[in-house]
């Protein structure tokens, strides 16, 4: 079943307004109304973007960032450090002439 892009756009606009109102009336750092409005807005955007694509073959220039959990971030940081260490080692070898290339020494 294909969603009506116009109806999806109207829902998306209403979600934007509701999100703004929740942010403007925030009651503290962790206001659940802001979180709820955030998720409604994200869902409305996805429905609109999908409907636009299905009916008109177009897309918006936006995307929703994927949420990462902290454990994945730590693993990524460790992997990046290992790659940086390897790059530094290779750079040092090339600069000192210790890296052989195709036996052309």
C-alpha cells in the first residue's frame, strides 16, 4: 500500500511543529515530551520520504542518523587506533628505506 505523499507531508509538517513546541516548552534536560516528539518527527519524516519516492521517484536531501551504542563507539575507536599505529609503522619504514618493493632495491 502506497502512502499519499501530500498526507504524509501534512503529517510531517505537524510533527515539526509539535517537536518545536515540545522543545520550546521543555521542562528540564530529560523532558520525555521532547523525546516523544523527536520519535514522532523521525517516523513522520521516514513515511514522507518513502511516499515521495514511491509516487514521484524523488527523495529529500536528508537522512536520519543511525543511533550507535557506546560499546560500538569504543570498538571503533580501538580499531582506528590500531590502523593509525599500522600507518605510522608503514610511514616510518618507507622513510627509513626499510620497505622493499618488488625486489627493486
